[in-house]
C-alpha cells in the first residue's frame, strides 16, 4: 500500500524547510510558516517511523533480514548525501583557488571549522551529528539523516530482540518518551537540537511514528479521516508552526501533533488527500529527499556567485552559520523564488541520476529488489 497523500505532505514540507534556510528579507521569508519551518524536520521523523513500521515491522525476523534492511536504508540515504558532500568540497576548493587568484576576498572562510577536513570523514560515515562536533558541518541539514540511520539500527535491533508485538510497542513508547526526557533534560537547544542530542530528537519522533502506524493498523484513522478531519489537521499544524516556536516547552508538542496529522492523512479519505495526490505535488513527494539534501548546495552556489560578483550582501552560511542572509533590497523575493525553482529542478535531476541508481545498486548487494514503501522515508 502506498500512502500517496503523506508523500505529498513530505514534498511540501521539504520545500518549506529549504525556504526556511534562505533568509531573504521580503514577503516570502516574512511569513511565519517559513520562518519556523525547521519544525517540519520532526514531521519527517514521525513519517519515517510510520512507513518503516508499515514496510518492515513484521519482516525483520532474522539477522539476514536486518542486514538487508540496513543495506537498503543505507542505499536510500548515503549515495545522495555523499554526492552533495563531494560537490561542496569541490566548491570549497574552488573558493581557495579564486582567493589565490584574487577573485575572491581572502577572508579565510574556505575550510572553516564547519567545513573541516575532519568533518569530511565524519560525514562520510554518517556520524557527524553524534556529538562529535559542536556545530553542523558541511551540508547542515544532513544532521537528520545521520541520526536517522542510527535510529534505523535501533529499530532493527528492537524487532529482532523483541518478537512479541505488545512488548515491542511498549518499548517503543519508552524509547520515544525517553528521547523527549533526555532532550529536555540535557540539551540546551531543546527541540532545536541538531549536533549533540539530535539522535534523541529523532528517536522521539521516529518511535512515536511507529506507534502511530500501530494506531492506523488498528483502524484508528477511520473515525477521524475525511475532509473535515484533514482540514482540521492542516489548520492545527499551520497554527502550531506559526505560533508555538519561541515557547520551548510547547515545541515538544509538535511531534504528537504531527502524529495526529499522519494518522488522519493515512486514512486517505478526504478532499485534501486527493489534492495532495495531484501530479505537481506528487512530483515534490518523489523529489522530497533530494530537495532536502541539495538546497544547501544551491545556497552555497548562489552566495558564491554573489560574492564573486562583488554584490553587497550579508551572509553567514559560508562563514560557518546555519542560515544564509540575503540583502538585495526589492530583488530579495525574486532571488527567493529563483532559489526555490533551482532547488526543485536540481532535486528532480539528482532523484533520477543519483537516488534511484544508488538504491538499485545497494539493493543488488543484498540480492534483493528495493523495498516498495508507502512513502520513502528520509
């Protein structure tokens, strides 16, 4: 079964996250839904837990099953991640050469701590967000796939070690609640955590997502699915993302709220579900992982071009910050739209040329076809 409406949700959320990372003062970035779109990463965690539980929850019964599962998940995440990393390293080397030729300001920003040689290797092994750095490195959004890959391993171990469903569900709840408690207790960033305690943020969302799948499996969505339920879920999500950020305690409620939205739209019974399955939105769903992963590269190329052209602007991405700021006056909105268009266009290309071949290659290593998931998780 394919959850096409949820696929559409993920595509829209990926675009919003990409939009969030370009701080271009103007109409678009001024919308609170975009300014606070970092919260949608937690929607990805919930959705990933839901569809992984659907596709694999009853299929991981042996070490061989778990090995094939891990290989498929690695093949889903790593090829595009490493391709973008290589591209960013090439850009960084180009910065050094341009500075040497005095076409770039020699400000020492190339291979800054956030883009160090050491961080290349931690990124290659997907451990960059396991408290090895005090900041996001290279492709900043990839922190989430670092934590998610290791959460997959926990899920596989749980399935192997605890074959009794009820016990496994109880442990999943304990993991989710434990993740939230650890995040609240030890992280200075709370739900904004990425590089130190990001894995417990992921565990919190992922395992609540697996429990959401169990609720769907038991028919819980039948009573709340439909146009009214879907419309209510959309309004609640939008209102929460617009108003809750800035209140740290409230931000923890984003995950259960996203669980409710996933449960409702998994029922696929209303007008909004049908709207999420139209061709343009479905395409965003297919390209969503690429959109999420390549938008940093688009930003770096954009600001590198502006820097080369000696345009007056202020930006923090290339000097180690987590966001890029654009100050081109009235042109900000035009550049913003061009950036979103370029990100989607590049994502369509990388989906076809990197994501799909990479998945097929790693599936071949295990002698199995790629898993047919309802929604491909991040």
